[in-house]
């Protein structure tokens, strides 16, 4: 067991990149003998500002939380399949913007944060405030970006 990594936190949104990140995150967690913590950040439809000004009924919040939990469970099942033997997996849905949520979840300098990387094409130029950029700037420990092309064919 390695003392250099406390946990592996993986940002999950159901995309091909996050599935690749889950796969690689699981490998890292197994290698270090530490928990894998897949995290899905939940932002209310319309954003936090709209939710603060016009709060949604509790029933809607329950539906959003349930849908986010289902997305996280499906992503874990697709990416990890049967390979959870001996791997401690602690999935969690956390309300908030993805960047700050993931940095908070990987709050120790020995936490490894793994994210799917959307690449460096036109899309990344149009979205300069991406989750990956935020996390690279604010993370307390190492950040590993995984390109979607690294996803195995059986996960896609």
C-alpha cells in the first residue's frame, strides 16, 4: 500500500472523457491501494443564481438528485463493470459548480484528481474556463487529464 496517494477523486459527467477518467482512476486506486471516489457535481437547471432567486420546489430538487445519482451509477457501471473486486468505490453527488466541487473533494495534497480532457481544439479555445483548467489552477494535489481516445472500445 502506498502512502503517497490518499484517495483518487474522479470527475464524472457521463461523457466519454469521464468514462476514460474512471477507468484510469480505478487503475490508479488499485495500484495505490486507496479508495476510488467518483464525484458528479450537480448544478440546478438554470444555475445556482436562478435557484437562489427563485427556489425550486423540494420535489424538483429530489428529482435532480435522483437523476444525477442515476447518471453517476450508470457511468460507474459502464466504466468499471465487474472490476470492483477489492476496489473500494465511494460514488458521491455534490451540489455545486464542477471545478470548485472537485477541488474541494480532492482537498489533500496527496489526493489524485482525475478528469476527462476534452482536448485542445476549437472547443477548448471557446471555453477558456473549463473544469480542467480550473482544477489545474486550484487543485491541492496532482491532476491527471485523460483524453477520451483512451476509452476502451467496450466502454464507448
